[in-house]
C-alpha cells in the first residue's frame, strides 16, 4: 500500500465548478471572432493553456485583430469575472482539503495562469489552504506532461512518489501518474469512460465520496517507506 505525506490538487473542474465558465467566456469572446465553438457541446479545450486555446481558434477562424495576446487577456478577465459572479465550489471540495490538510501539506498544481488562480482562491477564501501554489504557465509544457506536479512536489520538499494528486481530467491523471504520484480521479460524467481514469489509484463520482478512513490509512504516520499503488474504483 502506498504511504503518502502530501496532497496536490488541481483546481478547475475539481475544486471549482469553472469549466462551464471557461466555456461561456470562450463563447462570448471567441465566437464573435469566427471561432467554430458549439454552444451546446462540452468544452473541447479542457486542460489546454488559454493561449493554446486562442491560437487554436485563431488558426481555424483566421482573424487578424485583435492579437492573440489581447484575446488571452480578455478571456482570462472574463473567466475571473464569471468565477466571482457565478462560481461555486464543487461538492466535497472543502471537506477534501480539510481531510488532506490534517494529514500533510497541500499544494495546488493547475494549468490556469497564476493571476487567475490567485483571484479564484481569494474569492473562495482558499488561499491559506496551500503551502505551495504552482501554475503550469511556468513550465515548458502543460499537462499531460508531469512538470507542474514534479515542481509542486519539489517546492513542498516531498518526493513525488509520496504525494497523492487529485484530478478531474484525463490529461491531469496522465500527468500525475507520469510524476509517480498516486491519483484520486473525479471525472466529469461525460468523461468517465475515458481509459485514462483506469490509471488512477481510485475513481470517485464526487469529492464527497472521499473516505476519511481510506485516506488516513494511506498517509504516512511513521516514516515507513512508500509502497506501490493499487487501483480502486468507487461510484
């Protein structure tokens, strides 16, 4: 059984119900520029850097102005506004942070730019929950590359194999596993069949299903060496 010393959380779609807000911002700002985004479809750019999203649609639509930089700024500002106007914490998010925080230090590792991470954490009064907050914008590559998780573990001073990651996306699960972390996956209903979630240590329907006893058993209490992980599925 794995023995963990720290927990590393994603943010969008895991702690905060913000994927729909990203989709709304993309519709409001990119569709008028010609981006072919289906208002009724699931957001297809989940997990991508916002610059990658804007560049992707700029290539498809071919607008010449405003610049990619200007559109990125608009999207980030709009998402921040929407988070403050409509955002909510997902079920079980606060409890999961409390349970893990009682067992070891917490880090946040997200693909969202740092300024928007900070704005979101302040809005929900979560900024003091994390010892480390790290954005993949400071990494050469985003998820599924493990860099954001490896740097978060390094900044915590905990080996990555002694960290338990919490993720909602296939790319995030791949990144956590590549970083040699255990992984609690909480997929959206429409992504639950993605084979990436078969790599997770445990799969939950919501963070409300995180079992306190299961978690406590898997955190290191006596400095014993870490062991391997065993996949479990719930819900």
